[in-house]
């Protein structure tokens, strides 16, 4: 990793695991990469990590972090990560993607926390594919369909390589550089189950002139009528807005083909702090407060 321009540090490794496996236990591991690897830089450290080779899978190196991990990405606030179980499987052949398996994951950063009961992810060139179950959304918001998603999955591709950051650059400055370099997030596959709503589709997004999220997607929605009822009951939308949304989505539902009865395929847009479905402004999007 040092040959690939990473900064690598840690305590003295200790052999373990034999004869069931060949292991190295490394206390206080730390990795860091600069702009050449990740825009704005990235850093990770943990209390310990085990590197393991099993005779049952000798072509796969397993990395098992232990204790609290600390992750820094660009100029964003550092995040503390805990997990009941977390394993990173690295194929030594390089022909298959690196895979992450986790349970009871919790991430705390900037005074809030979120997590997932289960997580499976694959590192892809320029992106990631992930599946999560029982996703606890960030605390501190009145999530209109509940604070937990039953399941979510997505494939994410990130483009845009900005010029190297100046020392001491803030998160907003780093985000501006990424946006100005053509930064974009493409999501060719997205699916979620949130309250009564099930959604699946694809989209793309980025940051607007005020560094707020903007996105466009085409989604197939199931359970949207029950979701509208819940939004009204929770005070997230007014009855008048819900009535207009029902009428518009009903038109889309009649025009939609190939889906189950009651499903609807609609354009979804996030822009200027609003989420619009089928052209109807439905919800306010919490603003991003960049450090």
C-alpha cells in the first residue's frame, strides 16, 4: 500500500490462529491517502485489525477490524464506526471485487448517528454496490415514513476528479471543487422498502450552486397510496398537496405498463430543497450544513 502512495502505520504484528488459520494481529492500524487517491483525502484507524488466511479459502485475505474505528473522508467531520461483526474479504487474484460483510453497524458523526442491522457491499471501479437491512436513518430528523428503512440497496458510481486541495480546505470548499470538476453520482440500480412504500429504479445527482443536493430519478412505486396517507397523518404534507399527488400519480399509474396492479412509474426530482414526485412538490429536503 505504501508503494501505491498510502501512509501506513501500526504497532508490532503478532502471529496467531495457527493451525486453523494464518493470522497477523496488528494493534493501532492507521491508513491515510491524499487527493491522488480520494478527492480531499481519506483516513482510517482502529484499535486493532486481524489479517487472516484460511486453508479453506487460501486465495482470499480477510481483514477483521476490532473495536471502534475512525474514518475521515475529505474535509467532512470524522466518523466513529462500531460493529457487532465486520469482515472485509480481499481476493488475492484481483479478479473479483473486495467484499464487506457487517452486522449491527453504527456510525456516529457531527452529533448524529445512523446504521444498519446488516450490510453487504462490493467495491467496484469508481463506485460501490451495497445491500443493507433495517437501516436506521440519521437521528435528529422527523422522517415522514419512519426512522427505519426495512431494506435498501444501490449501485453507486462517482465521477469527477478535482484539482488537489489547498491545505486546511473546508468541507464546503472540497465539495465546490468536486462539483466544479464535473462531480456526479450515478445510481443505475436503486431499491428500498420504507414504511408502506416500495421503490425501485435508477437516477443521477450532484450539487447545485449552493452546494445542496439535486437529483433526478425514475422510480416504480408500490404502496404509494398508503404512503401518502402516512405523510398526511404525520403532518409532512397537507391534505391538499396529497390530493393533487393522488390525482397526478393516478394518471401515471394508468399510463404505467409492466408493473403489478397499483404500481406507478414516475419521475422524482430533488431540487431547491424540495422533493417532487410526478411534478408535484411533496416534501422539504433537510438542507446540508457543510462545515
